[in-house]
């Protein structure tokens, strides 16, 4: 696995979930007149923006809990973090409850981890998308540098072989 692949996996999950949070927050905003209309007063606008931020955070936590997006589990399974999502899992045609539903300690651990994820989702999809873009760009640079080193090593090896033949 590429060195940056686990980070990419984490960022993809957070980006997708944060997009869902933004869509839900926008739906709430569109149904609430006081949040929909911008004000010319700086004080009123500041209060409006704070309410939107608070709702976004609340929606993020609720969505993360509903999806059981436990940040601590996600981070420990970076090879496939999407497999940690959900309160139940399917295996073939059978469904199994997640271990987090079988003991109070595990349940509160999942709730706490999901709350942490929900707070992180409050940063917004733009934030997570920009970080993902930066990591993907870094991965491309690293891959290019690796190919250059490999080509240089081949050139040196071929040059040494040709010198040995003469």
C-alpha cells in the first residue's frame, strides 16, 4: 500500500460525510426563513452565521452517530475505513449487529467517536476536499520522484553493464 493511501482513505470518508452534512444543513437552512435571508446589519448577520454553524455541527454529530462513523475505529482501520461505518453489517444474506451494540462501554465508545467525527465534519466539505486535493497532489509528486529515481537507477545500472562489457 502506498504510504499516503491510508491518509487518502481517511480524507475520502470525511469528505463524503461532510458533503452529506452540508446538504442536510442547507435543507434546514432553506426551510428556516431567518437563516435563509442575509442581513445588512453586521450583528444580525453574525448571529445568523453562528446559528448556521451550530446547526451544521449538530447535523454533523447526528449524521455521524446515525452512520456510526466512529473516528477512533476509522483511524485504526485506515486500509478500509468505510468498513467501520454502520451499526449493523451484512455477510452474504445475513445481517449482524456491530459489537458496539452489545455492551454499554462499547456503545458509549462508538457514540463518543462518532461525536468526534461529527465535530470534524463541521469544518465543511470544502475544508476536507482541499486537504484531500493537497494529499493527492503530494502523492503524485512522490510517485513522480520515485519514477525518476527508478529511471536513474536503471540508467546507472545499464551504464555500468555497458562499461563492463568494453
